[in-house]
């Protein structure tokens, strides 16, 4: 009996490890993690070169990690363990009050990057004679400071807005910090499981932009809501017990005749007759309901709209707001520089000239402005002399 008691922990550990090893080889492998919203690692390819330079071992480690048996359960256990032991403040996603999963500010965020991007937008607009506005969207952790846990890293949005203001040149800065902080006290404006604004937050952006242009927002909408939305905060956190969000859309009669053309600037694009792509409602991440998610170039035409043409250079924060803005503009050319092809049929400058665009809106999340140090240079393809 003494022998059994002495060695039983080691025996149980060996049985546990053996069982996991058997399951690793026996269980089917997934290509994509729905919870984490990412493609999982593929089996490593062996070669003498990859073994010598260490790539084979790195890929093997990634493959084993991604396909470990019951991986989701272990990821969730680790996240909740760190939460209950007081280490949640060091996480990339904070478990906040009222169920908010709030992304921490990136370690790579820099006011210098904000300044460079802003200078690029201003120089591009000035070179082409565009009447331009810049609308930065504050991080959820800044606007929802009262929802954060006691221990968290700082959110430096005020510093980043100062950098924008100093570098904006002739552009109009649309400052929505107060709009989103004041609104958060009354009506939720950010999703709880995602870093984006919900439809009420999108309306705040839309209203702020129209206010800056002395235009009147429309308020007569039919609303549709869908539950079961798990966003990026959910997928990155491992807090699998979090309650899902409800995702909403606003429909206007002034947008009944829209045509949406999706592409990346190369070849024949896909043409649709709706702002909303309902097939994404079948997924956990439903945010691509708006305009089918990220594309390099999206063109929206609306013959019922009263105004002319608008160029929008943006990240994904624009998607929900543009479903409202298209009620006012007959043509919107929406460019995402992250996905706009380097070999596009037209450079962005050529796109502006070909379609006679005179008005531009740069709409970005502050986190993108502060971390993306390369995309804004794509604006200068073909007009390098305009670089600041």
C-alpha cells in the first residue's frame, strides 16, 4: 500500500499524458477555430534546412499547441484562473464590469505613429485638393473607463488626439470623445464582447460627421436585431462563459436602391444589392453583417441620396456607420489600405481623379492610428512627390 501511495501521483500523471497523446493522434483536426476566429496551424513540413534554422521546431510547437486535445477548455480554464487570482490586469483582454470584455491598449501603440499617419492623410488630401476630415474612434477602454478592472494598463487616447491635432494640417478633426463618453452613461455604445461600436455608437459617429458638415441626420429607421454575437474580445480572451451581444442594423427607405460593389482594387468585383450580408449571422462573429467585412475597395451607389461623392479611407470601425452615411451620398468609395492590392488597377490617387472626388473622410479606430505604421504610405503610390 505504501508503494502504491508513493507512486500513484506519478502513475496518474503518466496515464494522463498517455491519454492526451492518444487523443491528439486519434481526434480529428480542425482547420479553423470558431472561438478564436483564426486559422489553426498546419502540420509542419520537414526539411534539413528547416530543422537547422529552427523553423521546423517552431512550426511543430505551434501545431501541437493549436491541436492539443480539449484546447478550448484549457484556454478557458487558464483565463478564469488568472482572473480569480488577480492577474486579469495583465491580460490582453480585461474582464470588466457588467460583462464587458475590453481590449488592452497595444504595447506598440505610439503617438509618433499617430502623427505619421495623420501627416500622410493630410499630405495626400492637400496634394489632390480634397476637403478632408479625420474622425478617430476612441478605444473602448478609454470611453468605458468606469467598466475597467481596478488593475489595468493606461489608455492614452488623449495623447493620441493631441498628436492628431498637431499634425492634421488643413483637415478637420472630428472629436467624438465626449460624444462616446457621455453616451456610454446612458445607452451602451460599444459591444460587450467586441472592440467595435454597436449601432447606437455608429449613429453617434454618423451624427458627429454630419454635424461637422452642417448636414441633418436622419432618424426614421426600421431596426432589426439578432442575438448570439461573439466578437473579438470573446475570441481573444478565453472567457467562454461570457454572454453574447445582440447585433442590430438600421434600415432606411433612402437606402433601398443601393448597389454595393466589393473588391480589392484588382479585376472584376462582386456586385450586391444590399448593405447587409445576412449569411454572416450564421457565424459567431456577426460583425461582417455590415458590408461583408473587410475589403480593399467597396463602392456604394445610392441614386436616392441628395449629396454627391465621398472618399472614405478607413478601418473596420467605418462599416456600421457607412450603412447610415450612404443615405446622404450618391457615391461612396471606401478604401481599406490594409487590403487594397499593391497591384490595384488604380492607385488611390487615380481613383480620386477618375471619379472626380472632392470630399474625403479618414475614419479609424485610435488603436489602428497608433499601431499601423505602414498602410497609410499606400496613398502615395504613383505620387511619391507628395510624401510629407
